[in-house]
């Protein structure tokens, strides 16, 4: 009790003033401690705005149990797991009530209908029910359980039930007992039972029956109560069942007794430890109290500036990084990150209005927008900041302050207004050459009192002295600047002015005389390659840092430069503004976010949205420094960063393969082993990383050992690849991840070993078996062929023998009959005595005919009796025949030509046809050609040729009709083949 409350009555006024002062101090103290929260709801990807359970796993992911499924959150996006009636490996119910992680990083999930064990690697759920009847009941809720250090689960259900997911078994540890109110079980299986006689029984191992009476309790015994347990430290555990009781109980493990109970506000649903405080989730809001004091619960107030909902809290979870996660009924997920206190956003008076310029003077911030100049007074105040109109109604493109704390505000394509701190117009300033339209893009003041003016058509300076008259720096007759479109200016430690523009950089000395330039509109004139220079700053080592549109950031020192791009961690190569903080760290605004240079790693790191700067679209130009804070203008808001307190986390990313789909179906990859089958035509790999909530880009590299010889880099944000038609051999999919391409070479490699099985007809055993079968079939076919050929040969031999026998018979018949008669005819003619010369010639002709018949008969019998005959023997026989014919035609000169290199064998039938054809041809030549010479040629090499040529009169074969000799020759040739 404060003594001033007992002042005399005549001091009532003083007493009132002191009360007001005390209230102001209390309010101020509370405001300084006020935390800022951000909200994630269904618009951000959360499946449902009712969040009943939260936990954060060892890999950094946050898991959320909602009324419409299980969600995981990596700081950027939500991933949803929902019940699927047709998939027994999906979660048993949409309504998730409780989540716990085991030592294998798998999850136990209690739902409205069933208990689930979620294998993180296989992404499959296994369902458990204490009673098989629960499978057919709409509500069999599992809203609390205890995960033991051996990954087994204890459920409180009358007694204690032990569930082993690996063995898929359940066991009763302690049977139900009407004398037991509830159990307290630790992860090592030690525990206590609270009995209706107000005694506490200690079990060294709840898996056994042995126990001792150890202490006492004051828990009501009217009905059975299932407590949840909150571990405070090695000694103290808070027991609570906020649905049944309006009090919590403090249990001391060392003396095995409940030593205190504390009332809680009605309609409370969950309680956690948050630092040295207990935080209570209640339908009417959040309440907080010190763990070890007896003071009452104090409400955690919701204000328009801290982002905290006013009511409807269902659960809370503090993680190891001191983030506080809150689940609500209807509002979604609410989170406080300690880094939120380092980044303050102030919304513009007009929603989504772009801030074009900022300046700070005497603890007041001025911002130029398209609707005028606004200010924030008392910038150092810890209470909520907000804009107030200062100079409305003008489109302000640039702003700065001078040494008299006056505000210089440039109106678009007009002049400059010089304003007093009260907002009064002191004067207006017009730029020279009014006929040329100029947009003032940047205003800056230097320590000499000059105002540096960057415009779209030249660089100007105002003052000092002479009424702050404005003059163009680049005047005719002086050395020309390369930039006419000047984006901004920067005064370095040597009092040189650096101008950033469309065509590069101009460097001016203290007197604003051009010293040198760096051209950026060509590739071959400086290190700046085809870029627009937007902003320049200098670090404490005198190195110049240059922001560009298109090529990221350059560091220039001692005539050497270093180039930083998206590959070096920048969120984008489009850099708007650049500035150095008091810790000598470079901060860059890009089109994709805010970045800070990690001096240790020599790379840029993106400030994550989870640190409190989500959904900020930065603008060109507006950047300022205030004490050790940096101020950035954006669309719709102002960002104030307490840069000096920001700590860059040292993060090493571990990539892994989170999902493998074969032909569109997810499959398990136990032990990082994958066996594929021949029909696995399309294989997709999904990559992920740990820990979650990484700040900045995530860049993956992969290669398939056995296919890819080099690492393949995915674009930032890409996390999946696919292969079609893997070769049939052992392969190894490797993946690694980092925040920048240059850091990938040192990243840890994750490997998935793949055995691509060929179709059965391409396996070695099948090929060997097929070869054996083929050889066997070949042998069988060869045997059958030989047998058939042998039978054909036997048949041919038999037929040949029959033919030979028949030919012999015919020959004997010809010789015995025709031959005998012909011989008798010749003998008879020899006995006839011709009466005159005419008869003598006639008898001689008849004898010649008889002799010819006998000759032909002998030739025929010879050929019928011959089995095979060579070409040489056949030729000799035909030449003998031709010589006999020649005797009848002495006027014709016969000549013979033999060229036999291959002595082929001829079958009897062929010989007979061939002999008759040659015989007919020779007879026709002798009788009809009126030739004086006949040449008989026989050639045998690859082919067999018989030619009979003469020098006679010849004839037209097409005109010859009714010549049966020629037709007979054709028929014989066809029969001979």
C-alpha cells in the first residue's frame, strides 16, 4: 500500500495527480512490454481457423491440429493431411485434438475418431483403437496421452494402457481401480496414483505392481478426473483438467505431495509455461501469472496494434526458440516471434498508398506519398506509432531536411516546398530550365548545408548561401556527366558525391566537379554491366556498395569489385535501396524482400516473413537511418528495423527426399532404399529440408549417380524433379540444399539408393534360361530336320533305285526290241542286191537311217542307265555324236570349244532333256541354215552354258510358225528346270 494514499484531505488534488501519474507509469511500463502478434488463417493456407493442438518437431516444422485436418507449417506455407475414406493409410478423422512427437520424430495424433501414428518418412498413418467397436462409432475421442522415452504410448482409460506402434500391440499396465482418481506418469515409466483416500502411491515402474504410500493430496474424490500434466522443473508438476475443475494443482515430486492449488478463470481450456509465467487459454482471452507467486491472473490485453485476438483461445505452445504459438476458435493461428519486436510496421493513412521518400529530423519522421507529406512524432516512443497529416494535397516524390530542421518536399514535375517543422511554407523553389520537365527523384542534404537534387533530367544543387539558389551541376563547358537521369546521390567519407543513374555512376569531388565515372550501359567499359544504378552506400571499411536493377549488388573497394546476386543469397537481383547499419552490415531492399549481408559467411541472407515483415512491397528511394534503426518505405506501410539488435542465425540446411511417387503413387522408402519395377515409367522426387523456418532462398542441387555426371541446380523455390525410364542398374539419387548457390558445395548430401529392376525377360537368369531353351529347341529342330532329310534321302535313294531299275528295264526293252529289230533291218538291207543305181542309193539311205536309229538308241540307253554324269563326260558324249552327224554333212566345217573350270554333275533326267535340245539344235543348223561352219561351245564355271552357232542365213523366231522342233526344245528346257 502506497503511503501517499493516506494524505490529508486538503491534499486531495495532489493525491489525484499522483494517482494519475502512477497510472500513466503503469500504462507506459505495460506498453513497453507489449508483444506483437501476427495471424495466419485460411487465407494463408491454414485448413481451418479452429486450432486445437500445436507442437513443433525436432526438424523445426510446426504441426497444427484443426477441425479440418492436420497441418504442417515451415514458416512459408502450410501442408495439409486429411481423412480419405478410400485410403486406409490416411488420418482416421478430420477433427484433430492432440499431437505429440516421439524420439523417432514420428507423430502420435489424437482425433475425434481414433488414435493415429504418423510415420514421417512413409507419410502414412496407422490407426489404433482401444476397442474394435470404436471403428464404427462416430466419436471415440483421443484428446490426451503420454509418449514414453521408448516411443511407446500410455493412455489413461480407467487404468493405464501401453500401446506399442512398432509391434502393433496394446497391454494393460495397471488395471482399472475404483479407488484411483488419476495417474501421473513420467516418460521413464515412474509414476504416482492419486487415490480416493487422499493418499499418493509411488510406483518406481508403473509396468510393475510394486508401490509405496508416499504422500497425500487434496484432489476432490467425487468423480474420476483425468489430469493433464505440465512439467515446471525437476521437482514441480502442474496437474490440470480445466474442463472439469476450476483449479490447478502443484505436485512436488520429491515429497510426493500436492502442496498448493490455484483457482483459474472459468471457461479456461489449456495452460502452458511461458518463461517464468503460466499462460492460460480461455474463451474470454489470455491470462498470465507468475509461477511462484500468489498474485492473481492478469489478462494479456488485445490492442489495435499488437495483433492479438480478444478471445477464443483453445491452446498455446512455446517452442525452444521462444516463439509463442496460439490456437484460436475461429481466428486461426496466432504467433509471437521475439524478432517481431525488431521490426515495426506503420500503416499509411490511406490503405496501400506508396511511400516515395522518408526523412528524419529531431525524433520526427516525415514520409512523402502521392497524397502529401505525413509525419510520425516521437519516433523513439515505445508505444504504437501512426502517421498524421503534415502537408497534404501534393504528390510528393522526394523529401529531406536541412540544418535548420526545415523540410524540403519535392512535388512531382513541379518545384520544391520548403516547410517549417510546424508545416508552414517558408518558400517554394523552382528548378532552372522550367521548359524541360523534370521529376525530382531524390533529395539529400550534406554537412555543408547543401541540398543535393537528383532528377530525371540532370543533377542540381541548392546553396549554401545566396538564398539557397539552385544550379545545375553539369553545365555546358564542364566535363559532361554520363547520367542525365539521376536516381539518387550519396556523400562518402571523403566528401565525394556519388551519383547513381540510368547510365552508371558519376563521382564528384567536394566542389561537385566530375572526377570519374563507371558506365553501366555497355558490357566492356566497367564492372557494371548493363544495369540501372538505384542506390549507393559505404561501409566502415570505406568500401562502396552499389544496388542495381537487374544485376543485384556490387562491392567496390581498392579498385576491385565483388558481385552478389541471387546465387549469393539475395532474394532478387532487382535491388531498390541499400544502406549500412551501425554494425557495419549492409541491408538491401529488393523486389522480393529485405536482405542483410552476413559478414562471416560473405553472403546475403533474406529476412524471413516469419520475423515480422511479411507482405511488404518495397519502393525505390525511401530509406533512412535513425540512431541504430533503419527505415524503409513500402506500399501501404513503413518498416522500422532495429538493425543493431538483429542476430543472423547460423543455419546449415540438411536436404532430404520427402516423397517419391512412382506413376503418380507415393511409396515408402525405408532405410533410404528404393527398388523400382519395370513398369515404373515415371518417378518423381520431392525434396525438403531441415530445420524449418529457414530465412531466405532454398536452392536444391541433385544428381542421379549412374546417369548424371554433374550436379544440377534447381531454380529458387523449385523442390521436385522427375525421371522417365531409369536404366536397369544400381543408381544413387543425391540431393543437397543451401540458401545460396555458392554455399551448395559445402552442404550435406542426402542419398537415396535405387535398384532399378529390369523386366524378367532382360534379367541374366532369364537370358541364360532362354539361351538354354533356345539351344534345346534348336537342337530338336536340327534333329528333326536331319531325320526328315535322312528320310527324304532314303526315299530319294529308294526312288532313284526304282527309277534306275525302271530305266534299266526300259533300256533292256529298247535294246532287246527296237535294237534287235533295227539290227535285223540293217542286216536284211545288207543282203538285198540292188538292181540298179537308184535302188542302191535307196538301200544305202535306209542303212544310214538304221545306223542313226541304232546310234540314238545307244545314246538313250546310255543316259537311262547312267546315275550321274559330269559335264566333261556329257560334253564328250555330245561331241562324239556331233562328229557322227558331221559325216553326213561334209560340206560343213564343225569346230568345238570347251572351257570347263567347274565339272558339275548332271542328273539323268536333265542330261536327257539337255541332250535332246542340243541334238535338235544341231540337226536344225545342219539341215536348214545353209551354213558352212558350225561352232559348238561348252562352258562350265558358276553356270553351265551350251552354245551352237553357225554362219548360215538364220531365221525370225517370231515369224516361225508350226515348227514343232523349236516348241519341243522350249518344253524340254522348262522340264529340265
